[in-house]
């Protein structure tokens, strides 16, 4: 018997047997499995007005700098504004391109500017905001995966966590104490080391 049901579908047990015989399925010993939970803390504020004066100023600057974004395709303008450990500030905006993969996010523009203008200086706090010309801009958005990876590597280079403030043009605001919290299983330079 080939393990098919009368309607021609493969019987699950026969299919599992077929896959097991060829090494595609193996029995899992659940006694050896360890389940881990990853948690982190986010401070939530009802609006930018509830932030400290310094944090509110950074978020407001990120909101304003969205106007400098070049986003003719998505119409989704993102601005980032940071205070560095030396007290200086740096901004960045998303820069789109007709060849979509060639665009760059506001966070990475900011990281590049900070590293070029102030080599080796840590970013203390980075605020990110956006203006969606095609819809509401009233809730926080989070950095994309590439930006998360770049933020974590930047903070590893400087040895200091980057605190993030995320908010739209209005609405609630999230404060994340350490950028690595957004990417707990980060790929890092240690993974490239030879044994």
C-alpha cells in the first residue's frame, strides 16, 4: 500500500514514515529541550509631552527633521535625531532611490554621520519619528531589521547602549533602554571569529 487515502492524499502517518526513513524527520527528546523566554522592558508614555524635557526635545527634533527626508516613492518620511556622549547632536533622514534597494533608512544615515563626524563617540539617546503622507502618523514605529542590526553593532563598537525614543507626529511614545533589546539574538563580529 502506498499510504494514499481514497481521495489520493498521502496519509500523514505514511508520509511521516517516508520522511523519517530518509532522515528528514527525527524524534525529538523533549527531556533534552530547554525552553527559554526573552523579555525586555519598554516605557510607554501617552504623548511626547509626558517625556522629560531633554527626551521631548529629541523627539520633537526627530519629528521636524522628517521634512528633510527624500521619500518620493513611499511618501513615508522618517527622521532620526540623537544626542551623543560628548553632548553633540546628529540627525538623519531616509533617502529613497528609484532602484529601491539603494535607499537607506534614517537610522543608518544617522549612524554613518555620527561615525564620520565623531569617530568612536557613543550615542546616548536616539529619537525616531515619521510622517506618513498617505496615512496617520499617530503611533510609534520600530526600526527595520537592518537598522536594528546596525544599531546593535554601533553600540558594541562604542561600548555603550543606545537608548531609543520611538514616536509618531502625535500619540503614544515608547522608550527602549537598550537597542539590543529589539534584536536579542543578534549576529555579531564574534560569530565571524575563527576558532
